[in-house]
């Protein structure tokens, strides 16, 4: 079914001087740049009330962009009664602690049963906010905190804060191998040339920076605290593979079953059955997009990661006891 749709957004400070089609591709990431370019050429885009039909037109921060289009209604964008673990909520934002095996946004292989569908059910008015207020994503099997905007103004400001790196996102993970010192991975990332569902480090990619700090050493694994400067798809997972320390359980990026020599049956089984990337978004810190109040939220590690860490600790202790 075709429906008339109007999208509205405000150009952020970080987009100053960008081409119109580039800025709109960032403001409306559900639509490709080629699709947006077509809308511009078809005179369906207004900037501050004036029709603009040149995709290369430069934009200014604070400009209001309105798009009037006819689109095919997506049948999977339906409200669904899916339980959400709410960590924080007010009139403008909601912060969710996402479980594993839950996709954030519908796609070809996951047409429904997503966080977006849940948001439409619990907050019907959020249907009027682009992408139902989602401003950043977590991978399907990554757990932890993500913030969602409940209003257009809150979303616009949160998106700008992400661009300006004003939202601090920290993760915990268990990586394969012994990492000897904390550090930073600063290498660009783009889509893999042959594996289209994978990402890879490549000089032609977009800038990507991941900081990591050692929390705890085990015999053949390292527990890490990681902080994102940028938010590329699969960024932490790709960067950890690049430095030869993939995350436990990450079969996309080399995190296969890898017990140390002489490992107990319990550790071998725990590693064998840990069937997701061992990654949890544990902390979010930002200034509220409307009130300006500083917010810092934490989510405890999920049970599967706690059990893995417990078994790794037991293995390390037993190994050192055998040496004494």
C-alpha cells in the first residue's frame, strides 16, 4: 500500500557544509543516498520552506529539511508486544538494556520481532519519530545499553551528539589471547569486499577508533573494558580481530572455541557452548538532549558472561595451584 509521508529533521552542527544528499542520508539512514538524491531531483525536498533540487547544495546547521514522498508502506513495521528492559525513561528518551538474540531494526532476514516493533507497541507516538527514535544500534547478540529518543527534537540532538562524540559508550568483553597492555585501535572500517554481511579494516573505509583497557587476565583470555570514539558497524569485533584478539564466541570474526592447554572439562564445555560474541554495552554517559542534565547509566553483565568469567577464574586458579 502506498502512503503519503512527510519527514522532517534539523541539520546538525556537525553536518555544516555537507552536500544536501549526504546530510539527508545521515539524518534518514533507512533510505539510501541514491533514493534521497532521486527525491531531491524530483523536487520533493524543502529546506527552510524552499524547494531544493540540487543534491550538491551545501547545507547549514539549524536548517529545517522537509521531505514529501509517496512510499510503499512496510508491512513489518507493526507494533508487537515484546518486553523491554527499561533502565531509564522520561518524556523525551528511554534507555534499554538489550538482551541477546534481539535485533534492533527490521531487515530482510528479520522482518519483525525487533526492538523497533516493541517501541511502536509500548510508545505509539514514537511512530512519528524517524526510525522510531533509534539513534544507534547494537548487534543482534550484543547485550546492554542503548538510548532511544521519544520525540523528533530529542532524536535530532542525540544524533548530533553522536556525530560530535559527546555520548560515551563503554563495553565489557572477553577476548582470546593474552593482551599485555591497554591501548587504542585506530584503523578505518568498510564493508568486506566479498563477505557482504561482514566488515573489515581497510584504508578506504570510514575512520574508526576503539580504546581498550585490561580488567583481568586469565590463562589464555583477557577481560577488557572498551570505549568507542566512533560507531561503525561491528567496530569492536572487527578491531579486536585486527589486533589478533577476537572476542570469545564471535564466529563472524574468528572467536572460535580456544581452550588453553590442560583446560578442565568445564572450561572446554563453557567455551564450546558460548555461541555469541562476548560483548556487553555496560555504560552510557551523556547530557540529556532536552534538559542538559548529565546522565550516567550502568548495566550489569548478563549471566552467560558472568558464568564464563567465573569458569575462567577457576581454571586460572587451579592451574597456578598445580604449579605451586
